[in-house]
């Protein structure tokens, strides 16, 4: 029989006799009394970790070391910025705006959060004032611009919305002046149309008789609320069924929830329709005054301006005017379009860049073998057309 090679036992052995230890003799193995020629166990990279220590010390986990990263720390804000956020949490937009205007440099770190909260509280005037004071030393990212425009509430003064668009365009980095002009011109029209429609609808809700809206299927009158299956959802107790003549309320529609209790004027709470039958809605602002003390209260649900169409137009204009390749993920739920939705380079130049189509018209014709001055290379059918 072939002899076994010494020192190949992983448990240590082969060096000495070691009568008391069956795995080897008097060497330096892994067991007491083990033999000296044993194969050493490979050490793991990343160093030793104490027992029970679950922190990352340079690795993707505590078990495997090497090349890891520490968790990102929360941004540090100055005391003036924290005071502004606290005032907005209490829904005191006027005091928060005044505090921001007094210390704009100290509060610049919470610019996007402050403006977003002001728009959620339907105070576009304060939001435009805050954006106007930081011009020159603070910038909004492309994702923040879209988020702020989509946060404009229904019922806001249209003139304040126009000022808001102008203020956003001044504090945003654009690829060129043509991109900035395109954004400002077209976004003003879209925002103004949405604000005018929303203001008209809310005025009709407050002044007109709801019987006509109920017959059209755009209003559900004298209902009560109950919690839905998921957190934040509300289910309506009853609803008017739609037919072929009226569309009714469908999933994705923006609706306004108004209290019918006498002496209470809590405004209109904007909600989104999640399910049409049974009617399930989700408020955009979970702590709206209308939602306080729901037990026993009677409500009406009315269809508001078309926010879905507004969101699509805003996202399209934003896509055409933003920086090339700036498609970082936005916070939360977003309707931001991606690179694949963008038109080709030449179509984009023709739409956005007003100063470039004249230059493009003088370029040589591709695929026909000639330039502008060589008309003989162009087919007669194309020349006549």
C-alpha cells in the first residue's frame, strides 16, 4: 500500500507520536498535542470581529470584510432652517416665510423642502417669495423642479402660480437660454390653465346648487366616511352609479372632499380616486382640517380639475427643457419621464432651440449626395414639393 504523506492532515498531525492524541504528536497543530506539519487555515479578509459586534467595519456585512462603506449621515441644518421647518409643520406659512427671508443663506439647505410644504399648504405666494430671495446662491435640481410643479394645489390664485413658475426658472440651471425660455413660456400656459380651471370648479362647488352636478355624476352628496383597507384610504358610504350619459368618477380623478356640517368652513381637501366601485379615495394631505373628527360628519365629494392631464403636460415640458443625462431618481412617487421618452436630437432642437433651426436649414442634405448649392443632386420630385 502507498505510504501516506506527512503533514497533509488539516487537523494538524503527522509530526510526532502523540500517544494521548490520535491526531498527531508534539507539534503545533490546531488540537492540543497535535503534530507540526498541518496545513494552516486561511484567514478571512477584513480583520477580526468581536463576538456580538454587528457593526460594519469595512465590508458588505459583519461576516465578510473588505471594501465596505459606512451609512450616509443625515444632513446638518442650522437652527434657523430647523425653525422654518417647525413653523411649516405647524402650518404657519406666513411666519415661516418671514423667518426664511430674514436668514436666506442659513435656510438655503431646506429650500426645496420648505417650498414643497408651502405648496402643499396652498400658499404659492410665500413659495415664490422664498425662491426669489435665494436667486444667485441656491439652485434647484431637475427632479426638485418637477416635484414642486406637481405639488401645486387646486384653488391657488393663478397670478401666484405664474410668479412661481418665473421664480423656479430663475433658480434652476438650464442647458441654454433657449431651454429656459421654452420652459418659462410653455409652463406658464399649462400652470395658468390648470389654476384657472381649478378655481372655477371650486367656485361652482361653493356657490351653485349640487343637484345638477349629482345628475351629471360629478358629485356624490351627503355621504359619510369610513377607513379603507389600507392606511390613509377612505371609503365613501354611498355613491351615484354612472351610466352611458355621464362618466361619473373614475380611478385617477382628482376630487374635492367638503364638509356639509353647518358653521364649519374647513375648505376643500383634494383627494385621488383609487377605486370607482366602491368609491375609495386617498387625501393628498392626511392631516387636512376637513378630515378631523370624521365620526358622524356628512360630506360631499366633487370632481376637480384634471390633474392627470396637467401632470402629463408638465412632465413632457420638463423632459424637453432639463439637462441632458440628468435623470436621477426623484423622491417618492413621481411622474418623471426617462431618456427613452425623449425625442431624437434633431426633433428636440427644432422644438426647443429657437435660434438653431435657421442654422440647421443651411446644413447639407444628407443621403442625397449634395449640399444646398448643388440642386442637381436633389430629385425633381423633392424640388417641386
